[in-house]
C-alpha cells in the first residue's frame, strides 16, 4: 500500500523544530520543491502499489531522495546520511519538522527502482521536462549516443580464468567434494608470469601462462561436473555452463562474455584515442535544440549501429513529451554516425552533407544547426560526471535502463535549480542597486 506524508498543519510541536522557522524559504531548493507536481507524481505511481498491506515509504520522500541523489551525485547510502544533516533536503522531501533518524534503509531504493521500472521513470522524466517552459513542444531536437560503462574490471582472459578457478574452489568447499589437485601454488606463479605480457622479452612466457590458466580452469570445471552430487549439479548447472562458455570462447567469437556477474556487458569502440574500448551499454540522448532539456535517454542491449537506435530513442522522447503535455518533434539533428536513415516515425533526420545543390543561405543555415548540435557533447559529459552515468553500479539490463533515465532526471532538475539560482541573484542585485540608489537620493536631498 502506498504510504503518504502527514497532512500539513499550522499547529506547532513544542518539542521539535519546525523546518520553516530555521531555513531560508527563498532558497533555490525550496522554490524548486514548490514547482514540482508532487500530487501528480503520487497519482502516477499509485497503480504500482497494492491497495492492502503495510504502508510503504511515502512517494514524495522516496522520489525526492532519488532526485537529490542524482542532482548532487550521491550514492544510495550517502544521500541518506546527508539527508539527516541537511534541513533543506528534508523540506524538499516533504518533512515539516527536523528529523534526526534515517528515513528508511538504503536498500529501499533498489526495491523502488524495480517496482517502477522503465515506464515509471519515464513518467518521472516527463515531470522534470514540464518544469521548463516550452521544452515539451520544441520542433527540433539533437540526438547523440554514448557508452554507459558498467562497474566491472577491465576484462582479460587471465582475470576471467582466475575468477573461474576461485569460484570452483568455493563450490568444491561448499559441497564437500575432494579435489584431486587444487593448483593453488601453480596458479599463483602463473598469474605472476602473465603480468606485463606485452613486453617482447616476456611475451612468450606470458602467452604460455595464459593458456595454462585456461587449461587448469577447464580441468576444475570438468572435475566438479564429475564429482558433484545430483542436487549439487542441479544447483550449479547454469554457473558451470557459463564458466565453460567463458573458457572456450575465442578472440573472433560474437556475443562474448566479459564479466561473470554482468553477462550482458558489451564491448563498444567509439574511436576515442585515450580509451579504445569501453564495456557497458550504448545510450542514446535526445536533447531540445533551444532549451537544452533532455527528453530521452534510451539504453540499448548490445552494440547496435547508431542509426538503429534512432527509432527507440525518438519514440521514448515522444512518449515523454506527450506525458508532459507536448507533442513529437519534427526534426532530429544528428552527426554522420547516424547515416542511412532519413525519417523515423514522421521525424525528419538531418545529417551533415557536402551541401551540393544548396544555396549560400541554406549552407550557412545548415552549418549553424550542425555546429549547435555539437553542444550535446558537453551535456553528455555533465550527465556522466555529475549525475552518475560515468560508471553504472545498478545490476543487469534493467539497471542500465534505470541508470540512464535517472541521470537525465538529475540533469533536468539541476538545470532548473541553476536557473532559479541565477534568477535569485539577479533579483538580489537589482534590489541592492535600488536600495543604494535610494540612499544616494536621500543624501542628495539632505545636502540641498
């Protein structure tokens, strides 16, 4: 059952401090909280909860903490810790009095993200788009793709083989099977031998060590398949099949496995000089050409060509804009990586060309549009470094989808927060100028 915050009351509790009496009510975070449609968010999320049972954490508190987490680049644990010591964050999540205890356990975030899923987070993105004037009705959008890296180590054959060997040891110990040989000392020396295998003097020895590690991992897997009982074999059947697949995969194979705990990770090359390969999922970002508001952040499984991501990204953007009260865009500006597609669901795709057959005015106009499209690159950088898309800590394909959407939500909210802060500064400066001017006039009048 969906929990609710207690209704607002003017009655004062003499044993607790009311937040409105200890904070600045003109703070940008307070103004932002008043502009967000909290009743609309609660109405949107209420069908996802049962009508009976124990009341859940109130939707405003849960969604508000998710927003703060993404706006200020916090983890599930740190956002709870900071919430206790920050009265502005408490007011943002609907509290009336200053709280001294944790609102809930950080694991509630995991359950909430699984509960709302992609559709719930898309509706949350729509509410953030609605905060910006005319963002949902923009005729022109900019599209680009990036890689959302997964929280895994850089994969090598030696690392994967060593992990498989250690897991085989753990399974054997748990099930009580006797190993003919554990290879613990041999494996330790082989890991030393394969280190720095790119050096010409060490290449041959390292190559032999890598091959031997894979051989030993295969032996341990086959020994477990022989020695395990029927119950144990049934329990670890999928794991052993995965280990065997990793050991047997070759360099040129497709759909390779790069991580034992994140099997859906893909190897993506974006042509970066400093980072040849990235391991994660591809994400398409859709941004308004004029307002700069993100209306779509679609994650894709595997490594599809950029042109194949347009349909999913633009359909998500249209869905979000319609929920915010707008309509689908007319034009999408892309780079040459999206070549091959001219139109998607009524949206015209514009790609830079050599300009043959165009007038001088048309060339200048197109040049300006495509140069402005490059503005999406630093936006992607901000989404990654400031809103937790640089490294994805959420599990599985669902985690890739949720992390991309929540990063877009955090970017839109931070953009609105900066606009409010700028407006407050302008008002304060103008007010200060008027006060100074008034004092000068009074001094002049006294002098005369």
